C-alpha cells in the first residue's frame, strides 16, 4: 500500500472527503457533488461553455479577487484603527513594521484588478449576448455587483487618510450636493420646505448622509470604514451567491441553442 | 544636475529589460510565423524565403536595442534612443486639444469596427501590439510622461488598456470566424464544442491555473510597486488637480460639459439604469450564447461606442491628460499650474437675447411675486427649454418613422421609447462637447436661480 493510499484510506481523511480519489468517471462526478466548494459547479458542462476563450474566466477571476480582498482585508483590519489620530500612522507603520509584508500592496492592487476584471466580465457577457433570455435577471444582479464593486473600491480609497485619499473622496462625493431635490445645491431642493424653512441644507442633504458631516472628516472615516469592511462585503457576498445560483438555474453558462 | 532628467541609468536599464522581453516574445512569434505563414515567392531575386525572416530580423533588432540599453552605465543624458522633440511636439498638439483628441478617439473607434476584418488578422494585431509597446517604451524616455504614467495608481490603467485591446481583438476574431461559418452554412464554432464534459478536471483545472496566475501576478506587482501613501490628509491643502479615483474619471470628465447634478447624479443613474435595461430592450433573439457581429450589429456597435471611446477613452483623458485647473496637457508636457486657457463660454439664452434680439437678458427681480419670477425665467430660457424638450420628445417619434422604423415596429411603444431615450442621453455627451467646441456653448438651459442648468 502506497503512502497516499494509506492516507486516503484513513478514517481521518475519509471523514473529510467522503469519496474515493477522482480517478474514474464516476468519482469525478461524485467529487463535484459532495464537495461544498466544488458544488458551485454542475457535474458536467458543454465543452464550448467552459472554454477559456469563451468565458475568459473573468467572472471566476473577479470572484477569486474578491476572496483575496476579503482575506487580505481582514489581516489589514488587525493593524488599522479608523480614527483621525491613528488611521494614517497605522498605514505608514504597516510599511515600516512589515510583519504583513506586501499585504497592503496585494489588497490595493487586487482592488484595482477587480474593478478591471468586473468590467471585462461584463464586456464578455455582453459580447456573447449572454444577457438574453433566460438570463436577463442575472445581468441585472451583475450590474448591482458592478456598482457595489466600485463602491467597495471607493470607500476603501479613503482609509489611508492621506492627501490622495481625502481629496479623491471629496471630489467624488461633492456631486451628491447637486442631487435633484435632495442636495443643497441641486435643482428643486427649494421645493422641500416647510413654512419657509428649507428641509434640505448642507447639514441634511444627500452629501451629509454620505459623509456624516459637512466635509470629509472623522465621521466620514467611520462611515466609510463600516461600509467598506462590513456593509458592502456582506451585500456583495449575498449577491454573488444569488448570481452563481442563477447561473446554474438559468441553464449554466450560455451556449447557442 | 538636471532635476528632471529625461533619462537615468535606472530608466535605461528598465527599458532594456522591456525590450529583452519583447525580443523573447517576438522570437516566439517568429517560430509561429515560420510554421504557418508560408513563403515569399521571391524576395530581392531570391526565391522561396520564409515570411518569418521579417520577424527574425525584427527580433534581432530588438535584441540589439535591448543590449545597447543594458550596456549603459554612465552618462544617461547622451543616450541616443529617445523620442525626438518634433515627435513629442506633434503628439502633444493633437492630444492636448479636446477637439483633435475626441476626433482621434472617434477615428480609432470607427477603424476598430469598420476595419475589423483587416486588423484582427494575427499578424496585423501582433504588429499593432509591437507598435504600441514600442511607443510606450519610447515615451518612457520622457520625464513628464513617466511622472504621470508611473504613478502607482495609474499603472493598472496601462494594464487595462492592453487587456481591453486584447479582448476586443479576441471578440472580433471569434465573431468573424462565426460570421464566416454562418455565411458558408457551416455550424458555429461553439456548436462544434457541444459535447458534455466533466467539470472535474476540465473546468476545475482551468480555474486553478487562473487562480495561480492571478496570485503570481499580484505578488510580482506587490513586490515591484509599493502602494502609494502621500502626505497626511489636510483639509486646507487642496491638490491641483484634485481627481476622483481613476475609475470615476469618466464621470468627472463629464463635469466639464454638464453641471454636477447632470454629470454626477442624473447621467450615472441613467448609465446604470440603461445597463440594467439592456436585456429588456434588446429584442433580437439571435446572438445568444456565441460570438457574432453580423447578427447584432446595432447592439454591439452601440455598446462598443459607450464602452471604448466614452468610458475607457474618458478615463484615459481624465487620468493622463487632465492636469492642473483641469486643463488639457500633452503626454510629454510639463503640468504647469499657470497654463492659461481662455474660457468664455456663453449660454444659449445669452446668444439669443444679446446677439440675435439685441436686447438685455430678462432678469427676474428679487422682490417680484414668485409666479412673475417663473414667468421671466421661462421667457429668458424658452428657446433652450424648447430645444431640450424637442430633443427628448420629438426626435424619438421622428426616428420611429425613419431610421428606427423596423425597431419601432418590432419593439412596441414602451421598449422603443426607453431605447430612444437611452440612446439620446448617451449621444448628449458628444453633442454637448461638439456644441462647446463649435460655438462655446455653456448651457442650453441656464437657470442658476434653481441650480438647474443643462
Ligand atoms: C463581483 C462581481 C461578479 C462576479 C464575482 C461574477 C461572477 C460570475 C461567474 C463566475 C460567472 C460564470 C461564467 C463566467 O465566469 O463568465 C458569471 C456569469 C454571469 N455574469 Fe457575472 N459576476 C460578477 C459581475 C457581473 C456583472 C457586472 C455582470 C453584468 C452586468 C454579470 C453578468 C453575468 C451573467 C449574465 C452571467 C451568465 C453568463 C453566461 O451564462 O454566459 N456579472 N458571473
């Protein structure tokens, strides 16, 4: 009995993997069915649908990058305090202390890469006409994922609390001032007024809601931190689950009829 | 010593490695060409020479160039392989002018679509790849170019441009193949791959390789390029220019032509709603689940127009070309804070009242009754309001009976109106640009009293 065989036959191994090695046809099907992670896949698929030149693997790479971001993000959270006093210094210390090595680099470049791959995924889904019936709704979920990916990246951009960060967020969020009706410099906000008092001021408009203050400050940092580390990732995870479920329920990756 | 050297030993060595990489890639291409491209019937009187000699010669040249870079150890300023000034000057003249920049991006877009049969040929595409990489490498010999392209957060954009280029090529390549098959009555490429295969190993292994490659890429990238960290945040030191993160620079660019409520709120919303609406307005049943151009010309062209020149093109413009005071700068131009650009844009209402009617602009009195104020404003802006309403409500029915007649009949009223509105909104950006350049038009409707400018 070889060593691998010995390990595979042990009680410990078989308690984790409840099937023999995927060497024959039957067990290659079983492995996909019984493994939690693999069961996202169907057991079999059309060759053309899983061809790399067809899907560009862009959805898969986006998902992988999301996982990388979650992992590196949690590691960074151990070293980062979202307050005016500490945010910047904590990030700078990361560079010097280097217990985490290039964790911050991977997190940042992974985020840029994810924005790019999500666009490319959408590009390929469009170009293969894969949004056509019955996959219309999954495309809609995809668009939501696209927005949330951009928002994830945007909220994360503020956290290092350097010049790059606050000014990019200031420029990006200034537009909210001009939201029709709900921004204090937007068309129609004067209509929302009770007995001569404007309901929409710079302390109650859409921008204030976004920033938690009149300008990008500590409240904003807190707000963006929670959005970045908790709120958006939870929603994205949920939507990715729905997205994958729908890929399967809509008949797998699209192929000509 | 020059504080802004165009060339340093480090830069020259970096470029040397880049040329060496290109040498190896082109050696690979030479082999491919030797196997596939056949022979020249006769060349300079010699018969039966493989076409691959051209690539072999090119590769040898690259090797020479690479070695001459790597051999440099001192006196970088006297190194000869750099962009000539006249070239920089002419590129800058085209790039730094909004009209020629936009015209250029339109020409490129039209070429991508109209010349697809030509440029997707592997040899042509490979030549384009070589040309663009050499352009990039030579541009790196310019100090100002390096300042902007080498910014850590801008590096991914260069990568994205290559990826978008590659995948656009792949799309047209596969679409052309399928379109040819359909024309010849053969089955689609995807149809030929319609047997069921097990996901383990056929898909799972591909995924694993992708994961490994992405991991390797992130590690190399992370080691090579430290994440940026600038000075601590300061609410009083406003950088000039202040830029949003790069993926929003297309939106920021729209601020030049539209008020914030349009550029920052309405148009982004329309983009998203429009994207979500695509599956519900595209009634074309063909082209589902395979690459094709012929079966969905309108849909693909419209999408490519939105994605390539309007989205990617504007990001490039916003990142690499917009400098201090949001002025446009050439790729090789110093970002001078004092560069002056004369802006005297006028509103449509001003053109109408001052230039045509030779009258002062009607102004609502601050103490007037609110209805009187509204009346005066409407009188002042009637032309712009009419133009806008006509754009949104007269053009769709007009198109329905002319260019979009077939669409209208097949789509039904609601779908058609949604499509027409989305297309009109998308077209509003280039139109507004053209109006700005042609007649310095600022706003078509200008009601600053209500923060309502279009
Ligand atoms: C976080 C973002 C996203 C993730 C992780 C993701 C992941 C995936 C994966 C793994 C697939 C399987 C096929 C493939 O890899 O191409 C898929 C399919 C699909 N995705 Fe996404 N996606 C995301 C965003 C989007 C976006 C932005 C869109 C479109 C606007 C979209 C629309 C679709 C559609 C319609 C399919 C079915 C395609 C087919 O059957 O060929 N997804 N997605």
